[in-house]
C-alpha cells in the first residue's frame, strides 16, 4: 500500500488524540529543560554582577589585581551572553508548543483529514508539519530484494506500521531496452549495417529509450552493449588488411591497387569497409606484379583500411 494511503487511513480521531497526548509530554519535557537553561542563565548573571562589584571595589592603584578582576568580569559577561544565546536558540527551534485551541481544531479536522491532506491549499510545508506532529520516527530497512525498502513507522500514539516501497529505477535501468527489441536489432544486424538499421527502425516508428529518433551511434552502442556483431562480408571476400597480409605488402600498396583498378572491391554502403574477392587469375596477376616490381620494401607507408 502506498505510504500516503497508509498515512491517510491511519489518521483517526483516536490516533490524533494519542499523538497529542504524546506531544503534551514532549512539551512538558521541553519546559523542564527550558527551566534548567534559565537557572543556568540566572547563575551566570549573578556571577557577572558579583565580578563587576569586585572590580569596582578594588583600589585602582593595585593595577595587577584590578586587571585580574577586570578579566574575570569580562569572562563572566561572555559566559552570560553565550548562555542567553543558547537559551534563545532552544526556545526558538526546539521547544514544542501547541495551544489548547490548536489542539481542539486538530481533533475536529481528523474527520476530514483525507480531504485536508489532498487539498490544493495544503502546502508541502503544512504536510511536513503534520507528519512531525503525528510521527515519532521512521526507520528505513533494506531487504534482500533489489529496489525494495521497508519503512518502520512509529506513530506518536505508540502504534507501529511497516510499509514497503518500490524504489524508482536508476538511469541505466530506465533506458534499458527490452529483450524483444534487442532480439530485433540482432536479427537486422545479420545483413544490415547501422545506418540501414536506423532507416528500418524509423520506418517502423521505433524510438530510443529517451524518446528520440534512433541514430547510427545509438545502434552501434546497442550492438556493443549486447555483443551483436556487424554484418559479415561476402563469403570468400577479404578486407584490405587481409589482402596486405596475404601478399606481404603494406596497406598503402593495396590501396594503390584499388585506386588503379588492379583489384575491384565492393562496398555495401558509402564509406564502408572494402570487400575484395580474388580469383585465380587475379591472384596470379598480383604475384607477378609483386615479383617484377622493384619498389616494394618493408618501410612502405601503411594506411588504415
């Protein structure tokens, strides 16, 4: 059950009356603490006045004694000011005080508490004040289940309630793609490149986890995340690097062959990798070309395929 529903259902005239009784006990304790503070202030004020009288009574000719008594007077005044400031802070921030009229109004509002809690005129600050009045403390407990916490609520009346709350997913989980969609990407990646997959997904009106149109970068990330390989080149074809390794030449030489039409590679898409097919006649031609060439040497520059 949601926490708000439990709170609203738990607020009855009986529970509010019990909570107000507990609050009355807290008020009495605060008054006792305040009385102790005021006794300390009065004691400090007496000591400051006594130090003042001793300083005024000393002979000014006794400079050493006068200086000592003046220091003691200043210290007593400083202590008095500190205690007065601490008492004022305690009375302003700590002391709880609810008048009898306010308690009567709270008891009358118990019958209409759900409407009061949900009213647009009730601000978040008002709701926090209500909770502080009715709830003694809340203990958060994590269980073995992920994203699930238990809240042990102790009401001022003494009753205890345990709530279970499901935490929202984090950013990574919120944008995680379902298995069915990942399977669709895996299916398309068999014979389609990233830009082709983007076009197909847009035609199917698919959008990314953030609600934006897919891009090639997003598809590439999904393939990397789920280890989905790119389409394989045609059976029997070689890459530029594989051709260089086969004939012991640099990538620069392979690109030279491509530029001069010695070999005719194919590309499945613009700026995509070359797929080179070499038959027996082309293989003989390349080996003959290498044997007759006097320009090939190990220091030939290399290019990226």
